[in-house]
C-alpha cells in the first residue's frame, strides 16, 4: 500500500466538516499510515478527541502551552502535515506566519515538510480573494492544496468549498510520496466496452467493466501525467476516477474511433485497455425488431455481422517518433504465443496479456504477462487491478 508506514500528522480545525476527519483518519490507517492527531479548540466543539482515543491514538490538544516542545516532536514525526479540514481562519493565519496554537506552531517548525491543506468552508468564503491570495502564497512554501468539492454547503449555499471525498484526498496525498515518473507526459487511456446496436434497444457488447483502464488512468495521474480517459459505457458512480482526469464519454465503435484518433495525436502514451467490438451489425434497424414476423423457420433470426477495423493497428500506423502504444490482449489459450503475435502485428511497444480463462473480466483483480517490443516477458501474479496498474506504470516509466 502506498501510505504504508508513512507518518501523517492529522490536524483537525473547526468546521462543520470536522466530523469527516474521522473517516479520513480511518482510511489513512487502512492505507497503513502511522497517524498522530491534533484537534483544535474549535474542532473540539464539533467532534470529541475521545473518538480517536477510542481507536488507541494519542490526541494532542491545540494548546500551545500544554507541553512546551510538542510542536518540535510532532514536526520531527511528520512525513506530511495534513490539515483537514483547514478553515478560512487557519489558512489565513498560516499565510501570515502566525504561530499561536500547537497546529500553527508545528507548521512553523516544519518549513521543509510537505503540508497538505484540505479547505472546507462556505462557497463565498472559499471565493474570497484574501483566501485565494493566501493559498497561492502558501503554494510557494511547500503547501499543497486539495481542491474542495462543489455542492450545497451546510448553510444551503451552492458552490465550491465542500470537504472533498475521502478517496480524492487519499489520491492527492499518495503522489506526495511518489516519484513523478510521468511528469510532463500526456497519457491517453481507453476503458470499457463498445456497444454495437442492432436496433434502438438491443446491443452487442462484452463484460469489460473498465476497471483496469481506470486504474491505469488513476496511477498515471499520481505519477504526474496529464491524463485523458475515453470511457466506453462505464458505470461511473460506482468507480473511483480521479477528478483531475479529463473524461470523454463514448459508446459505439464509430464515435469511439473518431475520439481516439483525435486524442491520440495529442498524447505521448496510449493505454488501449478498451474492449473494442470486433464486429458490428451490417444493418441497424431504425425501429425495434419485433419477435413476431421476423424470425424464420425454427424461430431463428439471422443477422449479419461485419468486421470492424482494428483501431490499435490504425493508431500504430500513424504513431509519431516518441509516442508509446500500449495494447492489451484477451486470451483464453496459447496466451503468450497469441500475445506476441498481436504485439508484432499491431506494431506495439508493449502488450499486456490478460488470461481471461481465469475469470478476470469485470472483476477487481487481474493477472497476466507484460511483453515489450524487445520480446522481454514479465509475469504478473493475480492482484488488485489498482496495484497492478501501479506496477505497470512504474515498469514502463523505467524503460
Ligand atoms: N482492439 C482494437 N480494435 C478492435 C479490436 C481490438 O483496437 N477492433 C484492441 C483492443 O483495445 C486491445 C487489443 O486490440 O488493446 C487486443 O484486443 P483483443 O480483443 O485481445 O484482440 P483482437 O485483436 O480483437 O483479436 P482476437 O479477438 O481475434 O483475439
């Protein structure tokens, strides 16, 4: 896990969102982090430090005078100081260099440490120019700001300022510890499955969920890339997609092809994880096909299929110097042999062969083989798609 054994000092300041820091704390622990906590005096009015003590944590009160050298010890402990939620008051105080509480003192004692701010406040307060100027100022001094969510604030006002989703915060903290191996790179990922319509209601597709592609897109963001995801019929609400990823939604083969060819020209690396239909219907009925009157003898309805172009091959043919094309293969038998054949026939830089005989389609885990164009082969044992994606990104960034 990426936060394994990392020391995180969680500083909770007083906002209606303070209670969400409990979920954040639990998630940090789940990721393997060591967490120490400071609860500010006003946060203590929203949540009780006893919650964290019940989990066995030592909780520090924000009283600067309680223990004279706590701020130095806490600063030494922290790999990252995470202020979540960070209020309007705390952010502006930090920017002014004020150090009158344990939280602000610890930050003052940690100029070289990464500080992550998770602002949470009313949208008008978040839009306040004083705050914006101070956030910009802090960004120049090792402070990283997690953008708040947009929605209805506790008071009912709509806008930017909500405490973000826990997953978004984790996703923004993880890169702090990661090498930015893809910094400055533009990565294009395709994920999901195309749909080929027979009539306005029926379509032909496959069980690809898009999880492998989404995992690659999330990991590429963490490695510092600018990422575009062409999402084919993905059930978005049930999947975590980093909000910094640009998403282009497409469904059928032709619309997908048009988006792919446009976006491919702008990228450095393409991960073609989408399951593209090899065939489409020769004719699409403009009206729903009725069951009576259409079937022939024995209730058989004949439809003709026509082969679709291979898009991966098409992009490889227009590939420019410096671009990398990473393809996938779904195989049930002779998997290495078939994978090698696809790598060479489609002129790929890499291919990842999924052994789909092993019940991986639509699941959370994957396994298979990575082959590069020099023919080197690497086996990946079964593991969650997210950690597999992390390894793949690390591998190709190193080559
Ligand atoms: N692919 C593509 N266009 C298609 C079919 C597949 O670009 N019309 C891409 C997929 O996105 C994947 C790779 O080709 O990255 C391999 O797909 P796969 O389904 O394993 O193989 P096919 O080339 O379609 O061959 P076959 O179905 O005969 O195994």
